[in-house]
C-alpha cells in the first residue's frame, strides 16, 4: 500500500465556517481553517479590528474621562 492511498483514507473532521456557515474540512489540507476561504478569514479579522467583535471585560475602557492614568 502506498503512502498516498493511506493518506487519503484518513478520517477528517467537518465543521462550519464561523463567517458564512459553509461546511469546511478542519485539517491541514485547509490553509484557512476554521474558515472556508481566505475571504471569510479576512472578513472575520476585519470585524475584530473594527470593534464589532469584542471580549467582554469588567474593566472600564481607556479614556473613560476619570483623569487617572
């Protein structure tokens, strides 16, 4: 048995692209995992940069007007 035929028989996981919901392979053959394409990856990154996505925090935001640094 050649290594190529053995490689193609390996099981792989399928997930959903976090940006568009399309089914996507979650293994090393997908260079944009967990996204389906580079476009979805960049759209997601843009949402983080714009502040559309954020991780909640109990700390007040910088520049809250309190005058402390």
